[in-house]
């Protein structure tokens, strides 16, 4: 359980750091990605981008 929590936490950090670079390719601007502002803070929930990247990583891992 703790191992999966650490893996997910690291994946979120990597995705957040790579988001400006990935937006150039359209990731982060998909129809299922939600952006909104609450009390002056911008919140971004990349549902569709996460599914897309997960499928790509799965396919790469399956091929290797």
C-alpha cells in the first residue's frame, strides 16, 4: 500500500513538472481536463490527460 502511494505521488510530481512541456503537444488541453479557479487559486484536474498517458505507458511497458 505504501509503495503504491509513493509511486502515485511521484507520478503526480513528474506530470506536474512536465505539464508546461506536454501542453505544447496538446496534453492538458483535452476535453476531459478540468480547470477552474477557487478563491483566487487555479486548480487543474487532468483526467483525460492522465488516462491518455497511462495508456501510452502501459503500451510501452507491454511492448518491452
